[in-house]
């Protein structure tokens, strides 16, 4: 149930970061595709080809693509019967991010996070030199359905397309999963 809740939280993140209507002179997307409700399950430990990128998720993690607004997502295995949260990472692709730079793209997304996440707290923001270009690396906390969460989001912008890699863990497990998340983030390569 927690996995479903977190997946819906990811969907909520996408919907709350929508940009204002484009000017008439800009390219407009006039048709919205319905969200896919059944995941495409992929093997972990292999290179996953996403929309304009490739990424590698760890062996043993469940990988799904094109599901509930994510382009790809991987969730860790539960470690015990008491474990109620599958730590996870997802990639969102925003084809209408614009060309105002990664800082502007990040600021627009930050406003949505602040307005729409319960108990949102910004923990850190850094510029990151990612192999795919300049990035913003954000760590924040919030609560969802009574569960405290700690997230890391890396914002990249390439040719007007925004990419957001978001990790989710509890405050207690965030440090434990940090290196695994970091390895996944650095396996991300634009095509």
C-alpha cells in the first residue's frame, strides 16, 4: 500500500509542477495521453532506455516504465516483514520545460512542491556537475498520508526537455540508500 501511495505521490508531483499556459507562438501540446495504469516491468541490472536517456537500476529492484506519469521507476525490495516502504527512484520527463535554464526550471518545480506537499521543508540545494550537464540537486522532506519522507531530486534540462530524478525514502533510511541512489543518478545519460 505504501508503494501505491508513493506512486500516487509521484503523480501528484507531476500534476503540481505544471507550467502556466504557453504563449500562442510557442509549440503547444494539444492532446494529453491518458496515464497508463498497468506497469511495464523490466529486468533490473540492465540498461533501461528511457525517453531521451538511458539509466541502470540495481539488481533485485523492481523496474517499471511508463507508469502513472513516470518514464521509469525502480523500487527496492522489502528487507523484512516489518518493512512497509520500498525506497524508490523515478525519472520524470517534461517535454515542455522550456529553454530558460535549469535554475528557472528548478524554481518553477520548487513552487509546486512548496504549495502542494504537506509539511514541505527544503533541506539542501546544490549545483551538481552531472555527466549530462549542469543540474540542481535538491533534498527535501515532507509527509504523505502520515508518513514522513525524505527525497532527493536532481533537475536537468536538455534542449527544452526537463528531466527530474526523484528518490524517496524515510528519514531513517535515506542515508542507508544514499549511495545506491547516487549510483543510479550518475548512471543516467542523455542520448
